[in-house]
C-alpha cells in the first residue's frame, strides 16, 4: 500500500523536470528545479528544504527550467548542468541559457560562466541562413551527458523544439564541452550544434505547423536523447525528432531517430541513389532501409495502412496521416536492449500506437513493428485531442522468468 510520507513546501510554478537524487555536503537529497527558476536541495527523509537558489533575471521576467538537469560526478563533488529559458512579462522567451550548479557548495559554479545559446546554420540550398530564435524555441528534454576517453568532465547536450508548433520552429541540439568551458569560459563551451531541418521557408510566420510538413523536427521528448557509450571510448547520441519536414536529400529529419556523435557533425549514411527521387508523401522503402544513422518510421510489408476508426486518414499515406494527426515520432525516447545471442536493438514507441524495434548498428534496419494501441475517437465520438497519440515516454526494460520484457505506459485521451 502506498502512503504519502510528506509534502514539500510550496514552490512558485511547478516541478516539470524530474527531481534527481544527488549528494551534497555528505547528505543524500533530491535536487529539484522549477519552471520559475528555483533550484532546491530537498531532504529525502523529511521533505525539508535544505538549501535553495533562485536564478537572477531582470525584473518581471522569470527563468523557466523544464529540462531535467545532467548530474556529473567529479573529485570535488557533483555538478548539475541546468538549462533554462528566460520569459518576459508578456510571455515571450527572449533568452536561453545554461548554468552549472556546484552541489557541494550549493551555489552557481564560478568556473562555468553562464552560456547563452545562439546559433546559425546554412540552409539546405546553401543560399540562406537558419537562425536560432529564442522566441520560437523551448527546452524540455532531459540533458544527457557522455564521456570520451580523453575527456574529464565530458559533454552535455541541451535540446530544443518549441512550446507549440508555431512557425518558424526547428529542432536544435547544443553540445557543451565541460572541460573547455571550465578552462576557457564561454568562448570554448559550445563545441557543436545540430539543426534537424535546415529550412528558411517556414511560412506563414506565427501560424501553427502542427499538421503541416513544414520545417519543425523539434527535439522535445521529456526523457530526452539517449547516450550510448561505445567500446572505442566514445559515445553516440540517439536523437528523436518531432513533426515537420522529412526530406532526406535536403537533410530535413523531422519524424526520425537520428544517431549523432561527439561534435554533432551529422551524416545520415543514406544511399544517395536510392533516395534521389524522394517523395515526401510516400518515401522509397529502399531509401529508408539504406540509412545507417537514421531511422524513419514506416509500415512493414503486409501491414495495413494507418486507419483510425474516425476515418480521418482514409486514403492517406503513412506520413500524410502523421501530419493530419500531429503524430510526431519525437514524443518518445528509445531504450536500448541487448538481446542474448542476437542483435542489440533500440525499442521506440510512436504516437501512432506502434512499437518499433530498430537495429542498433544500422538504424535503417527495422526488425519489427507492432501496432498495439488504436487511435482515439470514432466517426460518432470525436477525439478531443487527436494529436495526443497514445505514447509519450521512455520504455523500461526488465526480465520476467528470464525473458526480456519491455514495459511501455500508454493512454487513450478520450472515451473511445
């Protein structure tokens, strides 16, 4: 039987990020950040606030901390890498920053001056520039952390999408080299930037692109991109992306799972010839299967089309239905499963109610797809939030009687 042990003191805003168990000054405690810029150390047995930091912002603004921080072990105690977006009194986001908290000193670490997230990247045509827009970006994904053989503090990754699918928006990932940050300040901190949809034609500005195949590709899964440390002393980052424009020849990677590596110089590894005649509504199965570092969701041979009982996708292709229902793949994070005497795989749920089993070495190889959750609504019972899908999580792997089992929470938004 579950019983509540305590309730902590109230805090402005809410704890959207996951509280993390840390150790500070010899005491195990919870480190919790709020979406009003308050960071707390909470005593685990009692729920008492042991210490607190409120991020300093201009009057009338607040610091929204929704991403779960990264916790890094060092010889001098633990560090927390915390991302936030600064919100003006009128609700517009005007700044995105990253700070480091010294959990032993219970203060912002003076060796890591705040980094302001900013970037620009060439567009797909090479004729324009895509700018990182603070007002059209929002960070809610957990911050992953990885090590290379020659790093001490390693690398942390801050990902963004948008708070809604308001055009123009893109998926961005920022790599922070913690060793360079500590040694050289802000100038050396940002060591790589990934842009998921290098497009400048994201019209009409200010409109919702939720049900369009335009720009997008936000990185927003709450559990975040996943780090896998590799035997060569490095690591790979698995990045799930949300709805928007999927066009492999143009390097637009909405609704995919991307595998990047330190530095974030991304190569999809897709066969150029197989992908040359890309059809945004019905991409070539040969092209999708060829991609070494990119998984694109799709039906298996013999699978019935996506066909919600409401009929909203009747006559549509797989990706047309994805757009119609805002079924972005990037709502979920993958889980790695090591299969004895078999391949290592990534298991990824989708908003379409399917579970995908992806080869860990060659992401274009889809070992299986199992459709397990019907879509919300019928012809006579309209779904009030058809965009919600049925999965927004990270699966958990366990064993039952020696068999590998993957647990995936699901939901139906409405009555049917």
